[in-house]
């Protein structure tokens, strides 16, 4: 999957999240799409950082992300974190994602 395609998909994903009242502080792309080793079969790994996830359970967050992914209909694997959870960095995913790149708003 080329970079232009990834950025286009993530732009649509941002819009789908915004339509669900999820303000994105940051979206961090990591994995094969971030390190230029993606193939056509690769998914797009992202961390969505938003204060709107505060107080939401893991499953509520999954439901929000899944609805947005379904709308975009793209191979996105997303993790939802609050800014505080990202700053604490107490998960393996955060540690790995920090090697990725922040995707600017388009």
C-alpha cells in the first residue's frame, strides 16, 4: 500500500471519527505503513489519541473505532488512548507506536 493511499484513508478515518464527536489530539501511524515496508496485504496500524476517550471503557472505545473503520471500509487496526495514557506510555503498543509518525491533519 503506497503512502498516498494510506494518507487518503487516514483522512477519511479522521472525518469518520469527527462525525462521532471524537476530537483527535493526534493520530500516530506505526508498523509497516510507517516504516515503508507495507505490501498490498498490509493493514494500517494507528493510535488515536483523544481526550474524548476519557471515562470510556475498552469496549466503548472499540465500538467507536470499529464504527469509524466500518464507514471508511479500509484495513485499519486502531488503538484508542487518552493523552494521559499516551504520556504515561505504560503499554507495549505505546512503546512501539512512539517509533511511528504523527499524521498531520489534511
